[in-house]
């Protein structure tokens, strides 16, 4: 199975993340930020990726460092679990609706970090969670997973729904990109011969 267990310790956060790309979508999450846990649970469930996450951060300041570093650590774990990328599909995409909201996520396990984040949240907060931090999560992820990710919220009125469609679509697109293609076993999905 393609798994990785990553620990990241800084002066701001202490994080451990385990991922199993060939899992059943089971999660055990404790970031100290309930709404972030709820969103990462969407990645696990809809990506069929087992995720265990424990994070302790300087939440007495704010959630910024913890959210960003969780994205970094999960990105490192996915990169390690994917390994040499031989036989992976490489590209993944998903559209996910939730009531009035609709989001699209497209992923390329390109070896080049890049994020296009086109989301206009209708509120600045979902409960106590600052929605500005979502871009920090995904930027941390792409920088360390070495992936190109395009995230577009096509429509939405409820910011909880907007966020949830993004994370569900991200999970489904990641599942597709990380999947092993039986027709391409032992083949790197690049004409350059390098990813």
C-alpha cells in the first residue's frame, strides 16, 4: 500500500500526518480547529484516502500557522506516498455540488507547484473559521506535494457550502490523480521522462 507518515515540528506548530492513498476514506483528525477537521474529513471520505492528523499550534495567536502547516504536512505525506509516480493517472478533476454551491478542482501531479484559487466567499467566516486561511492550506499543500491545482468555486451563496464543495471536489480529484492505471504499469506519465 502507498502510505506515508510525516512529522513536522516548528516553533509554531507540531504536526503528524499519516496518509494511505489506497484506503477506505477513514479519518482520525485533531488539528485543534474543528472546521478544518471537518474539511479534511471531506478529502478523506471523498478521496478514499485514510488520513490521521494530529496538530498542536499557536492558536492563542490565530489559526494561520496551524492551517498552513497542516497543508504543508499533508502535501509532504501525499508526495511521499505517491512515490516515483510510475503508473499513476497523474491528472484528476471533479465537479461537486452542494445545494446552491458548485465547485471544480483540477489536479496535475506535475512535479511543479502551482495554485490557481478562484473563490469569492460570501462571508469572511464560517463560524469561527477565517475563510482567508483556505488559500494558505492549499498553497502549503501544492508547494510540498509538488502539484498543480486549479480550484474554482463556480457558484455559491452559503460560504459553508462553498468550502465543502471545494474540499469534496479536491478529494475526488486527488483520488483520480493518484489512482494507478493498470494499462500504464511501470510507465511514468510524462513525455519528458521526469515528473
